[in-house]
C-alpha cells in the first residue's frame, strides 16, 4: 500500500486560481483498470482533480455499496501516474481515517451525511489536526441553515480550506431533473459566506447525461467556481448511477464548448444585443415596482377602512375572487398559471401584513 501524502496544504486555493475547478471521475471505483484508464483520459481532458466513490451510501441494502479500501490503492496509483490530485467522499470517522492513511488530497461530505449534525460532527472530530480541503454537499432537502451548520462544524475542526458543492435538492414532483437545482439557495449561501468557494455537481442535479452541459453552463454563469462531473470509460455498464455518467472525452467537449463560447462573435436577436434587452428589463422593472408601491398604498387605505368598520383583515370571498380572476387574466396574457398563482399569493400576504401594520398603528394612537 502506498502512503503518499497529500500534495499541498493549500491545494484548493491553488486549484481555484485557474477557474473553473473541474473535478471528474467515476461515481464508483470498480476495478483498477477502470480507475487508471479514466484518470489517463481525464488528464488528457485537462481536468483538475480525479474523483471516485469508495464507499457508496445506497438507499437499500443488497446493492453495490462501493469497492472499499482497495479502491484507494487504485486512486493513489492513478495520482502517481497522472499527477492528478484525488478526492473521495467520507461519511464517518472510519472513512476519514482510511482516506487520510492513503493521503487523499480532497474529501467531500455527501448530501445524505450533511443532513445529520451528528455524522458531520463525527467527521469533524476525526479531521482535527489534519488540514485537508473538505467540500460539503448541500443536504437532500432545501435547508440552507443545515448546509451552513455542516460547513461551520468542519471549519471549527481547524480545516482552513472548506468549500461547498451544490448538487440539487430532492423534489417529490416529477421534473426533468433528478434533484431540483433551486439556484436561489446556493446564491443565498454565497451572499452569507462570500469567501466560500462553491462548485456545482450537474451529474446529481440532472440524473441523466443529456442535461449536464446545460446545467454546467448555468452554474458557471451564476458565478460558481467549478464543476464536479461524473465520468466513466463505459458509462452504460457502470455499477452505479450509469445514466448520469459521461465518457471523459465528453467532459472535454462540454468544457471546450462552455469556456470558449465567449470567443465567438455576439449573435444578435432582432438586431438587438443582450445589453439592449437588459436595458428594457430595467425600464419595465421600474414601472412594475412603482405600480406595486402604489398598490400597497391602496392596501394601507383598505386597512384603515376595515379598522374603522370593524372588519376582519382577511376577506376570503374577495380573495378567492381576486386569485381566480388574476390567474385567468395572466393565462390569457401568456403567463404560467403556477407563476401567477404564487405571485398573487405573495402579494396578498404582503397586503395583509401592511393592513395589520395599519391596525396596530391605529391601536397605538
């Protein structure tokens, strides 16, 4: 067994200097040749880091749960041959200790582990005294505080290089995605933790290889610092998550298409540039906000009327009428029914809040 040490203590910072950071490799290490050949092809594709799952948290027992420790031997060999840093997922203290023994360069915590503060704390305790880069995937459900809590636990353990991985969120509704992106959550995480590097895992968001380019492009356009893309030399016969893996050559093609897109000349639509359309959006937004402000002034007046006439704030019959007519009008104008419904629901909630404020102010008087 090789006991090769990690490359540097500030590896993540160095890799992020040349954005985007690209981590790629099989969902699971399966055989030595599979790991080595994947690494060789990814090296040729200019990928930054080789990843592979060693221990796989599966929903039901009896399925392939990872090759185990021997897979780390293969990854170390791949690093020695290609020079690529290696990364793997850890879910408990034992995983951390074994990964450290093999000198794994980067660790990540999976979505199923992030949901449990006990499990994350166990990992954090095992990491004390070892300054190795750690990436934390978002929890399965859209809970930003739970995500932040896991990040904070790892930082508290003395890990100086911590990053986040956006891999989407579980959704009961059937959509094109395996896990819904809900881009607003990683964007909000970046607002709260501006120094935190965030990369995207389009493979788990998509659940199928056909959407990976689109989601990768969206992630980078939103300012994410990198991508984690699952790749396999024979994806259709992969032992886990076959549908969402792509061959290393496809990884290279996707990166080339995305990163060199800006070198092409600007394509105009109806003779207008993107700036022209954004200027138009800005003008329309000013008008929308002015109208909304005027509407809220009317809500204040309605609140005063209801107070003087001892009427309840919520008038269910009136609200049902408003929602029904506005949704119908929105659909007639080509808007999505769900969007109009949700927009007016939020507007109604704000109107109620304004009317409640008026009532409280009048009571104080």
